């Protein structure tokens, strides 16, 4: 397919992926990466490079807005990056090494499995708007991992503090590994650590997760870029399209029923995941 | 929630600085990438997608001297390389500002945390990535 036709189609795919990613809460990369491989015949290693660029762009776009609104806890976010960044470096290095060893089918199978793990986690996520009875651990108290934000719905300031930092660091390392290896945001794992272990309010957890995705992605993207795995001719239109789609999705979201949207698109993502595994096994 | 031993929240100026870095970095990166792609397409209108993927145009510009020479010659692939670098550098820059904030605030542990994160990011970009190429 010639580039003059391929690039507008890639951008269209990215707009749809960004839209669906924002509406389902899964992020654009989860759709873009398998779709590039299965629909456009892009090698999995190149698709992962494109994914890393995509999440860098969308995280900076959304992150700027969240930070401005003071929903992001910069202190907690920067503290947890000590776990996500080494994870992402190891994950991206693994991808490069597997590709050089001609083991792309392993990447395809692993990507499919990760997608199948992420989807139920996102659907079954039960947010606790404001957790109660949080007792910050010693590390949290020492580092001042606490904050305050203004909740527009409740129309009052909400104070919070971080609880179990050790298991949260462990989950964050895993999130970084997945993000670096597959070029996806892995926000579902980050939000899990922030809500379940640190016990942060939902809005702060979501904004802080988004803020952290950027630095985690930069770690993985840095390796993929320097190793020559990011082709900007494909990455640029996809990053731009995903950012536009995500912007449209965030505008549409308040007018749609969240659960309905998820049930419409999630079977499609499951299909991409299964197809990815079958392709990796050499069946499809 | 206001015990005297508790560290203060980050000041408003820090939030505004971070937001500014993210917005400006993204805008510069996307602009360079869009211009780079359009100019590249102008000179290679009939290039095939598979060909483009097999011959990543930025490979010649991943070294410092090659990149400078490419920019001086006005090569669109060199512009694309700078666009990608700007995108990767944007979150790294905000780690730098975090490091300086904690350093000036005398928060040694968080200063060490952000410095470690920064060194790891630079290690990946300038050491690990090129070694794995």
C-alpha cells in the first residue's frame, strides 16, 4: 500500500482507537497496536514503537490538563516512578532482544495475553470515590505523600494520604514492565496500585496514573527510539490521530452511558487479542 | 491533616510549570513531526508502507554528528528525528524540574528518587538503546 493512501488510513484508525480508548478507559494503544499488526501488516516490533509514541503524546496532552487542575499528585507520582521506570527499561530491552532473536511470535502471544488480562480488569474496576480510614505507613509519613484537591461535585476540599507504599511499588514495577514491553500505557495496573494499595481518591488516582504514564513511556520509548524501532512516518500520523480521537472521546464521554460503550467495544478488543495469539502461534 | 511534621503540598507555580512543559513540548514535537512527514511525502510520494517500515528514515540520524549534518542539509528525516526526541524529552524535562524543586526544598529522599529516575531515563536513551541497536 502506498504511503499517500496508507497514512490517511492509519490516521483514521488512530482517531477511532483514540476515541474508543478514551470511552472504554483502556487507552488508544490497546487498540492501535494489534490493529496495526493485523490490519496493516506492520511488524509487531514497529507497532510497539508506534504505541510508545502514541502514549507519550496522549499522556502529555491529558497530563497538562490534569496538572493544571491540581488533580495530579506530583509528589506521589514522582515517588512511584522509581519503580515504573526500571520496569519499562527492562520491558523495552526485552522487546528489542526478542526481535533481534526473531522471536516476534512470542511478543504477539504475550501481547494477546496481556490484552485479555487488561480487559476484565478494566470492566470490573470498582472505584471508591473517597476511601475512608486510611492510615499512612511510615514511608508515606516521612515523604509527605498526602495532599488536598477541590472536588467540584462535592463542592469541598478533600484531604487524602497514601497508605501501603511497598506493595504499590511492586505493582508499579509490573506496570512499567508491561508498558515498556508492549508500548501501552498499562494505566489499569497503575490505577490499581494507586486506588487499592495507596488508597487515593478515584480522581487523584486517575490523574496521577496519567501523569506517570508519560515518564514510564519515555523510558521505554527512549530505548526503542535509540535502537531504531520507532518509524516516525507511521508513528507521527498515529500519534496525532490518537490524540485527536482521545480529545473527541473525552468530550463525548459525559453524554454517553459508560457501561454501554464498554460492552459495545470490548468484544472487539477481545477479538484482536485472540487473533494476535493465533497469529503468534502461526494458526491465523 | 495539618500536623506540623507534614511536608507542604507542591506550590502552585510548580503545577503551572509542569503543565507548561507538557503542553509546549507536545506542541513542538507534533509540529516538527507533521512538517517532517509532509515534506518527506513530498519528496517520496510513491513510497510503499512496507518499504518505509523496512528502511526507517531516521536510522542515519540517531548519532549527534549525523543529526546535525542532516538538519544543516534540511533533510526531513532529520527534522522527524528531532520531533521524536522532543516527544521523548518532554516528560524527562519535567523530571528535571521536579529534581530541582526537591533539591531547593531540602527534601533529600525525593531529590535522590528524582535524580535516580532521571539518570535511568538518560541511561536508557543514550546507553542501553544504542547498545541494543
